[in-house]
C-alpha cells in the first residue's frame, strides 16, 4: 500500500485557497454534499465510513481506500 502525507484541515483549506476554489465547488464537482465536505475540511467529522471517509481520503486528510460496493 502506498503511503502519502496526511494533511491537516488547515493545510487542506490553504490548498483550496491557493487553487482559488471553494470547498462547495469541489464537493459539487465530485458529487458530494457541500455541508458534509465543509464539515470534513473543518475537522468536525471522524470520517470513519461513507461519503465522509471518501472525502477525507480524496483530500489526503486520512490514509485509506475507497471501495465501491
């Protein structure tokens, strides 16, 4: 399994700012609920399963796999 750096919520927010996109725009592009994406980026979710897990993995906020059933 490939290991990558896990980003903090502040690092993720800085990346969004640097790229000039909002969390809501990112969520819409990837088909996620914008409120859930914002909660993940704020660090309000444990992100153990479901869409919160997928968002955290896609944003490099946690290591893990996205497995589609």
